[in-house]
């Protein structure tokens, strides 16, 4: 082989090989050497086997991964890739061969293997596809539909839009492209930062891939070949954010068990066979758990399998009362709380409903469970339908095409084949070309599918054969993508508030002389526009306050609205905000939503009342079931509570990094640093106001791609290039990341250090 591995001053691997397949092998091997433990964790998560070595805490994920058929979908997608795009399939195989070649060496360096007694397993050709699926299965936020059902069922149909916001369970990003006419060099800049749940090691890997066909730097997902999301080939650069599109549906299914044990599901054509089998999940330190996996014509059943009554319903095909002879309800019949004429979302829908299976229920007024007499017996469950399971496509053929891209036209053409997830893409090239479009697969179906759980037996909720057309826009001076309602609005329901997008737009509009260096100031911006509405309420609280509370009020009204880590004003604001959120969540108007929704624990980030109130605070201060007088009283009480407590510390004292680690280190908790920023700042570092200031979600990377000179580009990740504790590059980028600075992108081979085999 002709593989050469170089490292820059930050330990970032720069790989050179004779052809693309050999280079893919090199990428897999170096990733296994640098990130063996991370790859092993991701492989197990994709297969639903992580509880076998991490214990019962991971059982909920494993059950979901098995039932949603992650591994099986990956196998099907890879088999289709082999049939339709053999060169890309061979390229993926080469990457997997490299991973398997490097795992043993990587495992010897990673102490986690010895700590758990785990030996690295062998990767299959479809494993990268499974890792991609497991990383993105929750991106479209289908549990929000459960929440909307729950609000409608418990609080009232009129409040389903009340809690709409970019909540704690979603993933977002900032991104922008500046045309050459607005830069100092005359060439475009592409910049931004993906916001993800922060994991250690990081979810993005800086890497360079060079062979005679291309030479690309970018951010890879460990375990997946190529550079799907962020890359710079020299002539062209691209980046993405989550489009917030809705492309997954949740169906309410009726199942019945036949005498021989087979299962049938009620669809538009009547009762049809469902596939079913049993899988066993091993649990470290516990007994194995056997689960039944059921799949209907709509998709895998993810909630309610265990709710089957002890005695099944009739198996003779007798139609239900009031149903057509084939057993299907009449089209348009209202189901549960979803009206036949479910209205469109407007600017910000919300609310949701549970359906786990911890309690029985009936079709008309509850979540899943047994079907009452007169409805054909059996039981109700929820099934998930998503494009990769239906089409057997992930869009992996796009990955090598992106590496070969030389113009925005090449990027544009490649992305026509993208599937999962649905992204907003921006790109620029050295010829002056600019691109701003949506990429991915969004099914065409009834609008009600996007809002709520829909009945599987109603043909109105079937998917059309062809996906929705994808929007695009012309770039004039600059363009911003930050998950807000805009380019992708026709494809989604719930979007991020406009604060980040508006703030970036305003900052970019203030200069026509942008450079890679000045662009980092946008990354670092801590202005918090979402504070305005609470500050207005604080301003109204002018009477009946104690002297101490009045002093708190005056300090807040004088605060500059910046969430800087060292700001005591930001710390005071956060304390008052938390007190307001807790009181609002405790108001009698929300009593019906206080009990936990009967869904798996995995979905709780979307279903817990407290976080929902926290992220919808702007709306709840001026609208909703809490009377205005009570809102004003709550704000006054919050001021008194904070005034009576200990003096508020600087924001960074409580707003500290809290990354997810498969094996948490108890000593790490006290060492994680304080952060600037907040959920709606451009420097987005999310916590759950009212419950914790700790930040589990923030920028998983930052980048600036310079089309004038790639060596003037910059990038940074929260930790470092290596996933090995004790390695010099394990966390050496953390200080840069905290300061909002970027490490240089070095591409001149003479300034890199060659690694000896």
C-alpha cells in the first residue's frame, strides 16, 4: 500500500494514498487507532447491544434500537448499495477493512477496554450505515408528535401549538456563507458550528483525505467514511445545518394475535400479516431481557408491544362495529384526539402525546393499550415510518461524490441523492459560485401526519411514491442557516426561534470586509435576544417588592443581555429565569401535564413538562392558560426568591460543560469548565432553565472555510483529535474552544509530521 499518515501540531491526521479505496482504508484504520473505544461504543449502540457492557442504564436505548430495526435497515441499505452503486459499496468496505485492521492497536491504547473487560468486535460492511442511522434516528424529533398528542389529550386541543420551540431533544446548528463581494479577499467564506449533545470523545473528527483524485479537509463522523457534513476540497467548500424538516411519521396501529401466535395489523386494506420475532438483550450485571419485535406495513412498532391483553381479540376477520366490511374505518374518521380536518401548524405548533405502553388505554381518549369491546379486540401500538426503512436508501453514494467536487454545481448534483437526515446546505467555490438549498428525502403525505399520531388504517395517511421537491434560494451578499423558519419552512412544522438567525444576519450585515479571523467574532457572540420578554416582565414588577427584590430588579434592567461566563448579571438573569420557569411549571393551569407521559424513558427529553416550559418561556409569558395577572405575580415571587437567597454567582460558575461519556469519570465532573452563551445565543450552549444550568449541548465543532486560501481556514472541536485518555491531543483543543478561537488548517505537507509505521 502507498498509505502515508501525517499529523499537524494538533494531532489531526492528514492521510495520503494512491486511490480512493486505499484512502478509505487509511481513514478507517487511523480512526480505529485514534478512536477505538468510541467506535466500539457506536457499533454496539447501532446494534442495540450496549447494555451488555455498559449495564442496565443503556437498556432503554437497546430496546428502541432493536425495535426500530436499526441494524436490519443498515443491512438492507448496504445490500441495495451493492446492487445499485458497486463502487461506493466497495469504498465503504475498504473503510471497514481499515477499521478492522486498526482496532486491535487502538484497543491496546484505550484503557476503557480493560476497565470493562470488553474486546473490540468486528465491523461488518453495513456497520457505518448503522452508525449513521443510530446517530440521526432522533434528529427529526418524532417524539414531539407524542407531546402534541399529550397536550391535546390532557390540556386541550387549542393548546397544541403552545410549547413550540427548538427544545432540548432537537439538534441544531449555525451556518452562513458570505459572498466574495462582502469579504476582504474577494472570495467567499463558509462558516458555522453544529450544535449537538456534547460527547467525549467528540462527535466530529478533523481529518484530511488526499489521493490523486482529490485532496479534502473536513469534519468526519467517526465510524463513517468521507466527509458528509463539512468539507473543503480547495476549489469548493460546503456545510450543513439541520433543516428541521418533518420526515418521520408515527402511526397508531391496531394489532391482533392469531391462535398460532402470528400477528396481524389493521391497514387500509384490512387485516394484514405483521412480521414478528423475539430478540434477547444481554445486560451487564443483570438478567437478559427478551423482547418481541413487530413490524407492520407502515414500519416497526416502537411503543406498546407489551400492552397486548392476556387474551387476544377475535381472529376470524370479523369487521369492527361501524367499519367497512374489510375492517378498515371509513376514511376521514376522527381517531383519538386527532380531528379529521387537523389544521396546519402555522408559525409554531407544539404539544404531544404519549404512547408507551405502561398503562392501558382506548382509542378515543388515551394512549396505547387494549382495544375496548366493539373495536375488534387486540391492542393498540405505535409504529414509526421513516424513509431509509421504506426506500432502503441512505444517500451514501453522495459521500465519494462530495470528495470529488470542484464546483458548487458538483456539490448540488451530488446532494440530489441525499436521504437522511434532511439538511440545509450552503456551499461556495473559487469561481464565485454559491449554493443555498435543502437536501434529503421528505415524503409527501397528509399534513396531519406532520402534526400528530395518525391512524394506520386510514388511506389518507399513506405516503406518495415521490418525495417532496426541495427548496433552494439565491445568495445575495450573505445567507444564514440556523434552524429557523425560512428556506425549509414548507418541509417542517416546528423550527428554532429566529434569534440566532436574526442575530447572525445583523452581524454579517454590519461589514463588507469579512476575513476568517473576524468571522470568529460571530461564533463568539453572546447577546441573548430571548431575554427581552422576561426583562419586560421584570420591568412591569415595579410595586410590592421588598428592597432586596427591587435591587435585583434594577440590576437586571441595567444588564447588557450578554451571557458571558464572567457576567454576574447573566448569572442573576439565569437565577430569576429558573425561578420563573419552576413557578410556571407548577401553576395549576399545567396540572394535567405534570404526571409523566406513559412513554419509554428514551423519549422523556421531548415529554417532560419542565423543559417544555423552559424552552417555551417567551410564549408562556404572554400567551397560554396562565392568566396575565398570575404571570406578573410569578415574576415578582421569582425576584423575591432570588433576593432572599445567596448572591448570584457569575454565569460560568453554574453554567458548566456536562458532556456525555460512555464511562463517566467521577473526577471529571468538577473539572469541566464554565461556559459562556445560552440556548438562543449565537454561542449556543443549552441548559434546562429551572432545573440545571449545566450544558449538555453546544457547538460540537466550529469552522471557517476560506475560498481564497484554504490555509487561512480554521477549525476546532471541543476536546481534541485523539480519543485516548492521556494522549497529548486528547483535550488540547478545549482551551481554544472555550475562548471561541480556531486552530489553523495546515495543508502544506512540509509543515506536517510524518507518522512512522
